[in-house]
């Protein structure tokens, strides 16, 4: 995320261009080892942590919203980026969200239980 611009009615999020394929396509092309998967998951969690520090919740994290960037050198670990902030929401610190949104297979337990989430 490069910048957030706000006005009275909305937030606009500027993000970097990311060249690669989404994680679901990458998983179809070649098996992902446990260590590679753990490294990718760590990067996804860092990306979500960054958004949460900015009081932004993604709301639709799936394998299609994670892009695997091309590896520059054989043996280098893959770099992944969290993308598709189309359903993202800003939430003030200390408050939570209640609206059910995003793919049902990837919803947080709080959403399934109809509890506030952030």
C-alpha cells in the first residue's frame, strides 16, 4: 500500500503494481513444499499486520488475493503480496465490524459466530 486518500464519502487506496500469478494458479502449477508454504504464509501475515496497523481490514483474503511474484534466481524463496483491496474497510481503533462480507470459505471465526471483528 503506497497511500490512502480520503474525502467525505470514501477512502482511496493506492497500491504498487504487482506482476505475477495468484496463489491458486501457482498451487495448480506445482506443489508447494511445507517450508515454501510457511514462508508464503508468513509474508501474507506481515501484509495483513501492516494493513491492520493502518486500521484497514482486508475482508476478502483468499488464494486469489495473494499474488506470487516471479522468482529472480533459482533457489530464491518466492515473494508474495496481498492484493485486491476492493472489499477492504477502514475501522477506527477499538471498534469492530459486523457486516458479513467476503468468501464464505475464508471467513474468520468471529464472522461465522456473528461477532464483531477487526
